[in-house]
């Protein structure tokens, strides 16, 4: 152990307040950046706007309908029959299975209803429709 000379010098000490503040700031930074990384990354579509929306981040089966009528599952084009088949298989694995439909605002209403009807016939009843949250101006 090293002895300090008694010339009026204090032993160095570690100031914990700034270190705790820095750790808190790093924690906040990582929490916020993790929230942005978990954001839904899918095919870009212009969703309809709604004032009352609920954010749900646990959906694993997201269907996108582009304005040309093409169905997308994640980032791949898929036919309607294959889409329903895959949804049925996923539902067998998970009893809390749900589907979110992201339809472009220019997609015809009958296209969305037809897809909803197909899911219902397949026994999938937990279906949601994605919208953009209206921003206050």
C-alpha cells in the first residue's frame, strides 16, 4: 500500500454523481434507440389517417396491400391463396395469432373486405387494420 506524503494533498476520490448521471443518460439513449429499431419495417404504403389509433408492436404476421392490388407478406409478394395457407399454419402454432392488414389508402374497399372474408373463412378472427396516426397541427 502506498502512503501519501502529508503535504496538504488529499487522496483522490471518485465523484459518483457525474458517473451516475452519465450512466442514466446512456440508459435513456439505448432505450430510445431500441424503440426506433423495433419499428415496423415493411413495404412503403400511404396508409389512411385516423385520430384514434392503438400501437401494437407484437404482431408477427403483417400483410400489405399495395395500390396495384398486390399482396405482400413481410417483404415478398405472395398470392392470396398462399397467404391464407401460411396464416392458417401460423395460427396452429400460436393460439394468440393475429394479423395486421396494411392497405394503401387507394386500395379498393372490396379488396380489403375480400381478404378479411378469406381470413374469417380460414378461422382467423384476430385481424387488425393499420392506419397512420393523425398529427395535430
